């Protein structure tokens, strides 16, 4: 038996059973939705492979796959990465009950959805200089509590080079000091602990 043309099939990928059950219960009474596969609800942070890598892998084989990111991470860098990887919507888990069903329908209709506060964050930082791969490595090592000398040893670079990277990081993030840079890096989703 064929499903009606506006019928939405959903795949849910999240490592929290309670969240999966809650979302299924939320959509249970929706006649136009069933949990199977037209739209994938994807968590960003999962144990073996993060949601962005999963999206990229799936979209390499199925370029028309539609994804809605469900996450607790509100950083502008995470939002940008998800959108570049092919997400059609980005939704914070704290807003699921209020916005999930409308977001699913919008994505099914070919629209994109990002909450306005997250879109504002992305817009606020769109012109910022991005940290280089090496600067992100240095910021991660700073977040782990390493001094410049130890960072230099771990990356096999000179301590002066590390100091240059730290100076660039502080400038690009408009941070007051190393701790402030780590805080901003975590908040924006540049690094994770």
C-alpha cells in the first residue's frame, strides 16, 4: 500500500533512548508522519561518529537526503558546519516540543529552518577570520591546561610559534586572555571538551 503524497517518513538517530521515545511519542498522533526514512533527525554528538560525519557519509551516497539536526549545542560554528554538511534545519533539543513538528513539515516541503537567535549568531560571526587548523589544535591544547612549552613539544613546533598562534587566536576571537579564548571557543563550537 502506498503512503499518501504528503506522508513524511522520519529516521531518528540519537544516542539517548529517552529522547528517542519522547520524539516518537510527540509525533505518534500526527497522521502525516511515521518513523522510517524521508527525513533524518540527527544528533551532533554520538559515541562512535559525530552527526556531521554521518551526514557527509550518507549524503555522499544519497545526495538528496534531508537532515534536521537536534542538539544542545548552540554555537555558531556548529550551526555553520552542520549547514555546510547538508543539514536542512538546526533545532535545539530544548525547543523540540514547540518546534519539531513544524520544522519536519517545513523540511519535507523543501524549506530550511534555523531558529532566529542561532541565525543571528551565525550572521554576527560570518565576517570573522576563521581559526586555522593549527590554531584550533593550539586552542584545544590550551583548553586541556597545557602551557606553551608543552604545546610546542606536543605539536613539534617552536615555543615562539605557539606564542604566535596564541596571539592570533586571541585576536581572531576578540578574547582578553587564554581562558577567555577557551570559553569563547567552547561557546561557539570551535572546540569541544
